[in-house]
C-alpha cells in the first residue's frame, strides 16, 4: 500500500520509479487487455437508468416537500437536498461525456448536455473542452486547465505572480479553500453563461452555443420564478444561497482530492501515458458511500486510465491496476477522504508560500516531474 510519501518522491521522465523496465505503450496495452478480458469496459445501462430514475424521483419529492412547506425556513433543508441532487446529475453528465452510458456517441452527448446544461445549469461544451484537456495532460504545467489560476492557484509560479489583495488570499488559500468552494456553484454558472456568449476556446460550433443558451435560459426561467414567487424575497435568496453553496462544496470536494498535492509535470517533460495518469492521480478509500458522494471519482487512477469505463466496473479494475503497478514498482496512491482533504489544504498553503517570498518556496522543486 502506498502512502503520502509518494507525493514527494522524485520521478524519472519515463518508466517506473526505479527506472524503465518496459515501454509505456506495452505496459498500458497489457493492462488494457486484462480489463477487456474481464469485461470491464462493457456498458452498464441498467445501473445508469436506475440511478437516473432514483434522482428524478428524489428531485420530484423535494419539490413536493417545497410546495407543502410553503413559507418556512425548513425550506433550507430542501435547498441543501437539491444541491446534493444537482451534483449527482452533474456526475451523470460527466459519465455520459466519457461515453460510459450509451454505445452511441450522439446519445451520450445528448444525455450529457440535457443533464449538465438543462438540469444542472452548466455548459456541456465548456466542460467537455476543459475536461478533455485535463485528461490528456493531468497536472501538466501550461496544459492542464484544472491547475490554471481560478480564484485558487495550484503552482508556485502563479502564486509568486499574484499582487494586491489576491496575494493575501493566496497566502491563506489552503485554510480558505473550503469556504471558497461555497462560491463554486456561482462560478460554474458564470462559466456557462460566458461560454454561451463568447464561445468555447478552440471551438466554433455556433449551433452548440445556441442550443445551450436556450437550455440555460429555460432552466433559469423555470427554476428562479418558482423560488421567488412561492417564497418571500429574503427566504428565496437564502434558499438559492444554500443550494448553490452545497452544490459548489460537493463539486469541489469531489474533484479536488484526486490530483491536488500529487506531482506536477513540467510543460515539456516526456512521460508515457501509463506513468502520466497513475503518478498524478490519487484514489480515495471508503466504500460505496464515498463512491456515491464522489460519483465514482474516488477511483481516479482507474478513471484516468480507462475514461470510458462505467462507474460500477471501477472497483474491480482497481484490483487489476494495483497488481500491475506493484509488478512494475509504480507508485499507486490511495488514502481516506478526510486525509486527502488535509493533503489538499497543506499543499495549497505550501504553494501560497510563494506569495510571501517567491525566492524561498520549496514547492518549486518538489512535486515536479521534469
């Protein structure tokens, strides 16, 4: 079993931690064949239809309770429940985007867009663009958009470049990380609106912008009037605040533990696919409830190695991947949910040191595959 010491271990450009034993392509190909032989890439439509039906029923129940409660501060419980449910719908959209649900690419895209844009209020096109680049270059400086500055900074060079009030924020960003996540829901909606108005970087599909714009407009035109018509103004604002805060925290708390605090890769480093995905990813232990809370992202190593693998198959794939890593002496990082949050907080605070003294930051040389 690997430990957190893996995070600060030095790595070579290719091969294993102790040097290359076999080519990266053949290493991954042999593992991929084992996964295919075990049937782990086959679609699990029964699981996804059951999950979708359960979420629809739970969402309908929330709105029934909303109608029955009327003018009551207990509505904030309903708001929190909706925040959880919207997160679960976002997970389903994410899985459809990875072609995990249907055989047809068209049906996966349709499902992902309706769930992500109309139900949750995100831009499917923006998410696909950003997430595809992340999967291709996880934790790679200048290539992975998930470590680009966005309120929080993830590499020392960006921390050293901050000025003004932002510099104070970065110095304390580890301790402020979870409070800041309460604003992530608003930030995701902002990105959705911006992508519709300005387009997505590297894409010029006007039809997608029009479709998503109509979906977003319909989503907010239905949701916001219901809240503000049936609740007093102050209570309606509190309702939205709680829903967005819960949604933002759950989304951020699901994605942050997977890569933050793991080694980063220099922009021009040559790292084979298998090493790149395994070394930069962290799994979270905890059983079915962690898998539910994180939408299967607790099996991050397996998800990055096999992005189209359905969520129910990830647990079984973990056994194959761990054995494969052990045979090659490749570090396989896995920890508990609470410990992963501690790692993230410490990592962000250490990155923030660069905002205090950019010439005395240990993070510049640590956690970097070069």
